[in-house]
C-alpha cells in the first residue's frame, strides 16, 4: 500500500502548512513541500485539511453483554467515519471487565472486528485490587474507577479501597467523579416531589455541581497524597476547574482532566427541546459552566477533549426520567462539532487537533500515533472544509440509529480516513473495517 497525499493543508503541532505526505504500508514515510513517487496512488488534497486521526480516550462500545445498543464493529465504523482512528473503551460492559481474563476477552473481540485502533480500561471495584495490580501498563490504557454509580459492581466508595488503589496502582487512574450520597439524596427529593415524571431540566440539579466537586476534589486529594497518576474524566462544572493547573507541561503532569463534546456544545437551556437525548452523567449544566470549560480547554487546565460515546436504543432513551439511561452516541460527529466551534471563532483548528489527537497521545503515552510525523502510523484524516454534513437518519452509522446532533448541518465533512495506512473510509462509505491494532504505550507512570 502506497498513497501520496498531494498539496494538503497539513494541520499538525500547532501549524497549518501546505505540503505532501507519502504513506507506505502502515506508516508515514515522508513529509515534504513536494514529493514525487510514480508507484504511489495519488490523492489530490488541494483546499482540504489533513489531520492526525483523533484518539478518543473515553467511549462505551457496549460489547460484550449490551450489544442490542452497540458493538465494537458498529461503533468503530462510526468512529472512523468521524475521523476517530483510535479509542479507549470503558469496563462497564456485561460482565464488567474486573478480571484480567474478562479484559482479555474484550481485546480478542476487537482484534477480530475493530475498524479503529483500540485499548480497553481495566475496571476497579471494592474487592478486585489484586486483579487491578496485574494490569500491564505497556498495552492497557489505564484503570477506571467509578466514584459514582455505574453498571454492576463498579461503584468504588470504600475509603480503604480508594486509598489502596491510589497508593498501589502504578499506572494511570481514570475517574468518573460524582458523589453517590449527594446524588441519591437529590434523587429522593425530586422523586417525592414529582414521582416518576421528574422534568429533565432537574437532571443537573440532581447530579449537581456539589456532587461533582465533592468527588473530583476527593480524587485529586488522594492523587496528591499518594503521588498517583490521575486523569479526571468529563469535567462538567466551573467549580471543578480550580482543581487543575496549567503551569506544568502535559508530559510532566500527574493530574490531568478531560472535557467532553456534549459539555462544550449543549447547556441546560437545551433540555426543553432535547429531553432525555442529552441526559448524560455527569449532567449537562449551565451555560456559564460550558463557557468556563471552554476557557479551561484553551488555557490548558483541561488537557484533552473526548466524547464519552455511550449509545442506548431509541426505545430506552424515550422513557421517563428515572427509566431513561444516561449517555448518547457522539464519535461520528465530535470532530465536526469541534470544527464548527472553530469556524465560530471559539477555538482554532490547530487547538482542536491538539486536544483530540496530540494531547491524548502525550497524556497516555501512546506509541507512534496522534501526530503527523515520519515513521508514525498513518492514522490520517482528510477533511473538506467546503462541503457540509447534515446529520440525519440515513447517514448515522451508530447501531442505535440516532444522534443528539440530528438535524444539525456542520460546515465540514470527513472525506477520507486512513487507519494504519489503509484507506478505511471514503466519501461516506466504509471500505475496510478490520484494520484496527491494539494500542501500545510508552509511559512514565
């Protein structure tokens, strides 16, 4: 396989520059102002952006056990259609990935079916520390701790267990932070008032700023106490941002944070129209929280942007407040949504690529991905800034068949996606869908 991408606007490492890129087999062989190679398949990229594929550090692809909602094959196809070439998937599948054997089962499934590169978090519970400590930091992205309710046996709320995890785990610990006691108290208050028909606008009151801050501040305190490597997922409040700093280079930070696309796009004002279709945990909150999160993304208190892609069926999401599960599908449209914010002047194209590709690579120590560099894997995306994309039922690739962005027209389109040098997606069509490789890591954790 040899492709020559001609005269693309290469957006990489803070710079946009027109040039050529030669792909040979699974790697980027050469980057230059002009390259000639008669043996390569030439692709004219004039007027188009060439960017490194996004590395999404938080997805829920639902396999095994919840495949009526999604599976690794379907969601990885949607991912590459959205310019996401690598993903890190969470352990709250069924059964929960709480043993090394169950974790290995997920890798085996992905090896047979994933269109994108993959890694899977090992899950922590109140009673599996021995299994957690067996995790290999060179080929597993991290340990996931739910410091708030989750599927099955994954709530970690015992102080002794949390101290043990933060003191003994030698690799990255990623946390979902919502204080369970606070959330349960609020749930009961609103159930007493409204019964089963709690209006959706109260979701951010139930899963409140207080619940988020109590839990995330505890996680940060534990990390500082034990010098643990902590990554706090999906920050949703302005108050939490005081916990993070921007003076230390990302490669040296011990405590990092993530923002998600939905917290950067929606606010509580959207509940009246979108209802349960924007019900996430942590909740979408005030417009002021959204603006504060954007500010933190731009000043590097927040290090990466991810999706928390978490599909449910339309039937499930169409239920009443207590019955409708939290989460929604995002991987196919996240990069387009961020580029829309770039067009609006909120964030530059270069920073979008930094937060979705470069920073996840550095933060997790991903080997040879996340940048357009000679010798790196050819995970590349060609974006057409002059062709729009309308999100509608007939072009949604998620197994669940819906999107919170339905009806929105984005200004850009994902034209082509290369995964490990293979042209996997081209102008709306999946061409090759089993090219994903297991991510490997070179880290200091």
